[in-house]
C-alpha cells in the first residue's frame, strides 16, 4: 500500500475512456486517483456528478481525475449513461463524466493502492483519494468511509496548497486558501532563530519557530493555474 512520498504503484487498466498505463500516461501532470464503493449507489453518484462538474477547474490546475471501483466496464458505462440521462443533484443535471473510470473486477488495482479496508468492506473500495504529483510521487492520501461523501472544496484546496508549497518553498497553515499568509521554513540554527525575532524583512514572527509572510493571491493563481 503506497504511502506519502512513495512512487505511485504502476498498473495497466481498462477504463471508460480506453486503456491506461498508470502512472506513465500522466507524467508531467498531477493526478487525483480516487475510488468509490460501487456503481449505481447514491453517495457515489453525487460524488461523480460533483467531480465531473469540476473537471475543468482541476484541469486548469494541471490535474487529471481518474476514478475506480470494483465493477466491470459495462456497469460503469451503464451507470454513467444513467447519471447523464436521469439524475439531478445540487442543481447539476445532464452531467457527462469524461474522465476515465477504471474497471477493477479483479481488485488488482484496489489492493495495490490499499483501497480495500476489510473492517469497512471486503468487497467494496473505501472512498480513497490519492494525490499524485507530476513526477508520479504520492503526495497526499485521504480516506473516507462508505457512508461519507467527500468534500470537493477540500480536495481542490489541498491540491492548490501543495502546488503553492512546491512553487514558493513555503508551507500552508490550517484552513489556508490562496491570499492567506503562508508559513516560512523553521529556523535551522540558533543564529537564524535570533534573526527571525529581530528581522523586518517581510516576515511576521509570532516566535522564532512560527513565522508567516504574505503571498499575493494573484501571484499564487497565476503560478498554479497555468493551463
Ligand atoms: C453510496 O454510494 O450511496 C454507498 C455505497 C456503499 C455503501 C453506502 C453508501
């Protein structure tokens, strides 16, 4: 089961958008690889409609979406057609899911990624979200139980926060969003700790180990939303 910092395990799969070779087909892009318990279930349907409606927004942040469940290809196709033809949710209707949905009837991929958590279900994947960076490194993982639909604002926020941390060599505090102050790396020597308490070079230090600085919202957006 991959952990943060590991290379994303590779696999080949059949999807609703043709075959994929993962992660090779996605090098140079962020990917959100996510699992859901089953096709034709209501929470999953609400999530797919939400993710599909946000696909362009994630695309602007250089991020592709890839879904997975332990269902076959024809079930996936039938479910996605039903969603488009019949389901309305939260003001969304006629939603076409254009990102790939992996068939994983053998559970090969789900097992590789630790998406089967037997205490929750032995036959259905939990709601896992793997954030994989352009070098195919797993950067964050979120798991939700079967009954809990995901918060897509948080998934997007996490993606933008990691891209900001990479681009500006900073960290992001609790509940950070673009435009909020960012955290600068902690002092690594006693001398730097002293400087942090006296310097006026744009840092706001609450104490030697806790310093923030302003990072302009537009600069963040111009940097991460290049696509
Ligand atoms: C759902 O997506 O609605 C769901 C799936 C599995 C268990 C509970 C709910």
